[in-house]
C-alpha cells in the first residue's frame, strides 16, 4: 500500500464488491503489520536452514533452465513444424534447414 490506503481501497472496490474489498483491505493491513515485525535481511537466508534450502533450490532451478537449451529446442521445433518459414530464412538457395538438424548445404 506504500502509505496510500485510500488508493488501495479504491482499486479493491473496483475489483470486488464492498464486503470483499473491505475484507481484503483488512487482510493486507494485517499482513503489513506482521511483515514489519519480522527480521528481514539477506543474512537470514544463509543462517536459517529452511531459507537456505529454498535459496539453493531456486538457484539450481534457475541455472538448470538456462543450461538445458530450451530456446534452441523450441527454435528447431518451430522450423520443423513450419518448413516453408525455414526455407525463407535460408540466404543461399543451396542451403536448406532440415528438421532437427544443423544448417548444411543440400546434397544434389
């Protein structure tokens, strides 16, 4: 809410009916009060075992998604599904993009 409860209430009233907006605004205020009492620091991630475990899992997942080459696989899949698009991208008439293969001269 960032010290703008009136704006938050206006938005919530646009999204929900009166009763739901009032309940959600109260829940937001309660959560802000709880969060303000908690110790929040980067050091806490390293010292509390459950936070450390979550951080390690997040780093491993983020790293592995970058290393598997999903972009390459998706690009090759798109070219294999739409071969006419791949032929239009070839700069040389002797170069063909074959599904799931690298660019190479066509054999005649």
